[in-house]
């Protein structure tokens, strides 16, 4: 059974940085998956933060461009989100996501809380 386990959330002051990590475990052809991060704040719809393909192509949500960086490590089966210049608007539960096609599969982690407050 494949699992995605996030870590690295917490409380940070505005302007600070946090690094989130997501490790995949189980039988997973990691290279076939697009790995990503989504977030959901109370009362809001889930939104894409960033995703990355095996070849390193990245896609960022407009609100995080220039501040967040997503990377992946095939050897460690991990995807990392470096978050810089955090603002209170970044407060949300952040979810790791893995998706592939042929066959279609979609996996989610349990989520990690990020709170930006002074």
C-alpha cells in the first residue's frame, strides 16, 4: 500500500520560511507520478501550490510564484516545498499529492498545518 507522509509544518512569523517534505512509501513507480502540493484554508476551496514532473518541469500557483520552490528526489522518494516570504494568507493545511495516468491514480497525504502569524 502506497502512503504519502508529510512533515515540516508549524507556526512561523510573517516573512519567515518553512520547508515541507513528503515521503512516499510502499510500491510506487515514483518516476511515473507528478508530485505536488495543494493547500486548503478554512472556508476556501483547495488550491494548487506547486507540482513537479519527473523531468523537473514545475508549475506554481500564482500566489506563490517567486516565493516557493518545489523539488523532488527520486532516490529518497520525496518531494519538498521550500516556502519563503510567508504571509498570513499562506496559512492553510498543506497536502502532498501524487498523480499519474495509464492507469489513473491519485494519492493524498494526511496534511500538515502551516500557520503564519506574529
